[in-house]
């Protein structure tokens, strides 16, 4: 009876060591936000995904080694690992939302910002549209299965019981490159729509120069919005293919990170 209770404590303790990595990834990805998935459902999903990792970890971790200070440090380390794993993927969601917000800001629709229940943040109408579309692509393209594979592989690359893996000097360059990647996605992918609206604004400025009696300020927002939406409809297939390509490139990026952490 005592052995059964001790074994149960061992299983629960090991599960508490493993699950923070999954919970951190799920907390950062919008599709698993608390407004989309209730806490009980999200925790149950995380437990169901991590329960298969308990037996191999139990073989490496003895109950006598799990003092409270060590357990606390392991949990904090697992949260950090989850953040490092999810950051390259989450940046694509942030970029999709930022593209829509950038376009809305240029066409003067930022005043229509509202609370997005998916991210629990203030965002613009096109920002909400793009992040929902990107979330749909994430699920439809099978990227969630790729994410699961990478998380499971990370337990080999960076085991629960190891605090620091062998870092490659390339790790810093990879994570600094994520900022470049984010800025490139936002500026380059929104450029066709932004440029078209700037040209429309320039045309309105010329009209106001030669026809001062015309109320250009009243016409600016609808004209720029019409021009931006028209270009966006034409440009949308290319925009979608680029965002899908970012999801496809996530696997290659994580393989590079895996080699850098070995």
C-alpha cells in the first residue's frame, strides 16, 4: 500500500515537471488561449499530450532527487524552454495581426479597434481577420502535428533533468534573426497595400491643390479604404501563400535550433 502511494506521488511529481513546457507553448499560441479553450479543457489537453512522457522520465528521475528547490528550478526551466520553442511560431501569428493593423492604421480605421477574444488584446478589424485566417491555416496545414513532433523531440534535445544543454554560438543569431523575420514579414507583406493607399493619398493631395473647394479630408478615408481593399483582394492569394510558407519554414527553423542546442 505504501509503495502504491509512493509510486503515485512519483508519477504526479514527474508529470508536474513535464507539463510546464506544453502549457507555456499552449499559452502563447492564440488557438489555445484561455478565451478559446477554458482552463480545465486546456489543462486536460496538456495532460493527455504529456502523459506518454511520464514512464521514460520516471526511469531517469528518482523520488529522492526531487527536493522542492530542485523541482522549482526544473519547472522554471521548463517554462523557459516552452517559450523558446514557441517563439518562432508565435512570431508568425503576431506578424499576421500586425500586417492587418498596419494596413488599418494607414487607411484610418485604427479607431475601429476592439478587443479580440482570441488574443485578448486590442486590435483592428483587419488584424482580427488576418490572425483568424492564420490560425485556420495553422490547423488546416498540419502545422499543429509538426509542433507536437518538435516538442516531443525537444525532450531528447533538452531533457527535463538537464538544466543547460550544449549551446552553439549560432543560437544567438537564430533568435536575433527572429526580430528581423518579424519586421520583414510586417513591412514587406503589407507594402503593396500600403503603397497603393499612399498613391491614392498623393492623388487626393494633387486634387486639393487644383480644386481647393473639394473637401479632400472627407474623401480621404473612403478612397484609401476602397483602394486598399481592392489591392488586397488581388494580392490576397500571394499574401496567403507567403504566410503559409512561414508555417512550412517553421519545421526547418526548429531543426536548426535543435542542432544549435546539441
